[in-house]
């Protein structure tokens, strides 16, 4: 749909759960012009660096172009008809021989709602298995459990506007400034116009989010339940309960309070000890929460990614229920979602333990309604395996056929070695993805090319329950197809043609909206899209953002919050307090692994970098994997700032650049999650994360792994810039470390090794282009060697090897790369760069 300005097409950002509205317009170069959509009520025209750079990432580098059979003899390109027939035949045979427990889908918050819907319908509705889980399990599952336990439904009650209407905003376990930047911008603007707005950041680490905070509470990792139990006890002790609300709209308060008071003991000593916060810090926070009417608590992965994540969520919800700070403007708990469509997946039911459309397996009536609606007699009757359990079952041979869609579990799930073992053994691994070469596609039997952002069309739901259209703007390369189409083709070939005879994504959306209304005539469920059930194709095409529940089509953006009437989605319509007690994180430090590793995101990268890794601009912010380490700890372990260091535990090891900073406490390290074997060597943090999960939500404990650290002794370095990506990961290589960074017109590799400069020269020169290229090599220097490879008048490769580099030298090389150069100019570059004692990178 074109906006008023000719050529601009309204769509939604591909990254985080803020779900910003974007306007995009194709450029002659094949890239896109991008600007914020001023009419979108979630961002009002604002975008962060990732959103702005989306236009650079639509290039086709690395795209998967055709369905391919991976055989021992090599890759064989096949037609869509053959590919979908093979997938259908593989799943049909597995079901026939081993039953519904033997198949699984592992899907992604990158999928659109329509894609999710058909995948969920196929496996739960027709294959009879609920073994479908989304990578949202890694970021949201504990919030889903917390919501369902307290509210009877997976409901985020608030809207973004509440951040601006609050008097106090508590941010727990979230680096909002980097992970949800536009929400952070809205909050910063709110603080500028209302300096009295009290912002409290609760995070073991000092992050950029603290820049706008009145207070930063650097609590001990994993101690949130104790902190919020202390708050609940304080509310009761200081007459700050909303007794009317508790009496009229909730159950279970006495048990929750009693557990909280046990925790609080008499004098808070226990809580001080557990949280490592002082009495004054605790009292100030508790007093402010108790005495402020409008409080929003924003929370994210620091709460969810924990072995006690579900209890942490309920500890927060208990405090909001007890003080009546819910369902009112400027008040409420606010779980911010990580991925662009994690919410859409939760809505259609792409988690193993939910049925669909906020209906549940433990409700016989829901099973009946869904069976009838889908016209199937083979609906799964019980929950399936959650992500970690699913890959354990693949590893043990129980699951024999898996289809992985739009995600890279080899990089994103904990304990990569175990995932590799599972996928290597599995008789049928199907992967549909945009990217050809990922650690997961390498282990597939069949790969299927899917459309990417800017090519696909459908809907996504953001963190404030707002459904927005993602629109097709550019043609797809090769034979890439929409995920819903791929799944439907397979479903038809499995014999379910009637149920999957979709012509376009609008038909799927319409069916889904009708499903949200089935058995929901009296408002039994929160998710109700009745106002969208009459959309025709044109209406779907032109759909503007809609915030659910949608009782009638919202011609103008609306702002609604739930639970304002004190009615919840439990059988007695009362919210439930959940009594929770602090339990320590599972990983313990010891002599071998004396430090705690926290993991998270860097500002300008997303997940496994398959998209952000294509933007030279985004790569500038953090060009290498790094570990934050406190100066005292660095001294103790002989680590210097900017030096490479091994972070290890019995499960694995990673080699990353040390960033010595007081932002982390002496006991803690922090590492971003993005790098992997496609973009670096020896630098994949998930190798260190244990399989330990929250017992109820199944969400892995990404924030608390025990590790050690030691310095890497580097003897030689290289900077290698090439106009193509290179495969440097030979197992016998003397290259201990390399990392790839996108630069204009090519890719820069930073390389370090424990071998001498001369040995590294022998290792790297075979990668220099020789055919139809001229090579310039300056005189042999005892401290290194340099090459420039020219193709006509363009530099196609630069290789400099020496013992270390300055940042300024690297910048000069990037600038020189692929510029038209005379031989003389090229030689000048070779000679001009000098060496001094600085290491070559800063993070
Ligand atoms: Fe995209 Fe999130 Fe940035 Fe908005 S805040 S532009 S949704 S990455």
C-alpha cells in the first residue's frame, strides 16, 4: 500500500518486539530507502540504528536460492515440486512407522503470523503432534507462564503510552536502550518533559539504560524473586496494599504474602544477603514503589532467561496485583518481547504447551472447538516437547524427523555440541531459511529457500498487542517462497489439500481471526479479533495497525489496556497470586569455574547476525565478539584491555576480546550472543551455556553460567579484506581466531594466531586471488608482509600480516579497499602504514 508520498510502502521493522512502523521505497541500487512511519502509534516515526539500516541488509549476499538436497556426494538442486514431495514423504513415513511423537517443528519469532498459523495447524491439527516450539521459548516462555498463572491468559495488559503516563518506571533485567531502543527513546523523552518521573534500573550490569535512571540497583544475578518478595512484604507492612482490589478481584494473597514474609524475615537481612543490595537501597526502592500511584515495571530477558524465570515473573505480578497497580493508565507489569513476532507465535499457538488462539490443551471444550474448526479428527491431545526437550529427544532418537524454520538452533540454543550431535543423528532434518550457509543448514538433508523481510507479506504483533502488516516491497531472489506457501505445499502432498488450499496470506489471516472468535462469544478469552473477520482482500491489503482485542475495525489507532474492569481470564475471573520463594540459579561457581557469565545483545546486531551482518554501518559499533570484565578480575586473571581471552567451562570455550570495565561486578562477565562459526572462529557463547532451564517454562538459563577466563598469547595478527566472504575455518589451521566484519564493498577479517608472523604468512597467502589478478607485494619485512590484489583498477583483496595493528591503520585499509587505484597509489598504501604498539581493535 503506497502512502501519500509516492512510492513509499508502509511495513514493519524486522527486528525487535517494539514493532516500529516503517516506510520503505526501493532505490535503483536494489537497496531500500527507509524512514519511520509517523502515523504508526508504536513509534510515531522514530527508528533505531538497526531499523534505519534495514535498507542496506536487503542485498542478496549469502541467500539460499533454490530447494536443495544435501547428499554425501554434494548438493543437488531440485524443483519445488520434488522438494515438497520429499519433505511430505519423509514426514508421512516417519509418522506411519513411529507415530506422532517422532516428528517435530522448531520455528521462529521471525515468522509472520500467517506462517506460524499454518505450521501450527499442520503439526497439531493433522500430524497429531504438539511437538512444535518456537525460538521464542528462549526469550518469552517464563512470561507466558507467569501471565497464565496470574491472569489465566497470556496477556500483556499495558500499552506503550503507559510509559509516558507513569510516575515511576522500574526496568528489570532489560537493557532497553540497546534491545528496545525506540521504547527507550519514548521513555527518555517522557523523562525530559517530566523530570519528576522516577526511573529505577534493576540489573547486575551497568548498561546504557542507566543513563536516564534515577537509581541503578546492581542486584546479585538471579536474586529478583527475593527482591520482589521483599517488596510485597514491605507493601503489607507499610499499609500500601490495595485491599479492595485484593478482596474483590484476586485469590491466593495470604499464601503469597506468607511466602514473601518468610523470605523477608524480620529485618531484611536475608534479602540483603541474597540480593547484595544495602538496606538503604532496598528501602528507598520499596518506599518509592509503595508511595507512587502510577508504576510500570518493564521486564525482559534478565527475568525470563532463568531457572526461576516463571517465579520471577510472578513475584513482579504479585506486587502489581497487591498494590492495584494494573489496568490503569500509567500502571502495570510490562513484559517486552524480544522478537518482531514472538507475540504472533504466542497468539496462534506455536509453543508446544498451548493449543491455538489462546486455547489450551487442558480444556476439553477447546480441543473440541479446534477439531471442529479445522475439520480434523487427528488433533494433538496433549502438549508437546519444549525446545530443549525437543532437541534432547532428537538426540536420543525419539524424534526422527524435524523441520526447522527461520532459525539457527546450532547457534542460538545452549550447548551447541549437543544440538550438533542431535541434528547429525536425526534421519530427516529439513531447514527452510533465507540464508544458504548457516551452522544449521550445514546439518540439513533438505534445505528450502524462504523469503526474507521486504519480500514476504503478512502480519506481526508487537509487545503492546498491536497487529501490523509487513508488506512485500522487493522481488525475491532465486526461487524463494513464503513460509506459509512451503508448509501448505507439503501439507497438500501429505493428503490435507482441503485444509491447506490457501491462495494468499490474507485468506490465512481471515481464517485465524475467525478462530479467535470460536467459543469466545461471551468474551471468555482475551484474544478476540472479531472486528477483523470481515476483512476482504483489499481490506487486508490496506490494514492499518490494530491493537487487540479488536471488537471493530480500528480506523484510527486506539490505545487500550486490559484488566481495567478487574476481570481476569480465570474460571472465577479473579487474578491469582502465586506464592514464590527464592531459589538460587543452578550453575555454581567453584575453583575451576569461579566466575558467572551473563549473556545478552550488543546494540547494533541482531541474533546470529545473518541480516545485521550485511550492514557496514551496523558493524562499526561492535566489530568483534567481546567479554566485559571488571578491572579487579582482569588483574587477577592477567587479562589486559583489548587482549583476546579464552572463556571456558567443561562444556566449551570461546575466544573473545576483553573489554575491561567497571560496568560489570568483579564476579561477573558479560558476553553478547551474536557471533558464531559463520562469522568468527572459536567465538560462540552458546557453547558455554548449560542445558538448565526453568522447570515450568522450559526457558534456558542464559544469564548465569559458571566459567573461567585466561589470556590468549597472540604472536601474529592479520587484516584481510576481500570483496567476497572467505572460508577460513579449516580445522587444522594455525589461525586461532578470526572474525568477519562487513565493510563497504567487502568483508574484513581480523585474524590472530599463536604462531609466528612467518607461519601465519604461510597460512594466509593461499587465500590470495591469483587468477586474472595482479598482486603487489612490498619488500619482505622482518616484522610482516603485505599484499594488495588488483582486478583491473579495483582492489579486490588487501592482506597485511604483522604482530599488531593500530585502529587508524585499519581505517585506512577500509577506505582504500575497492577504490580505483593506480599502481602507484596502491604501493603508497602498502608503504605508508606503520606499526606501533597498540592492539588493533577496541570494543
Ligand atoms: Fe526495529 Fe526495534 Fe529499532 Fe523499532 S526499536 S526500529 S522495531 S529494532
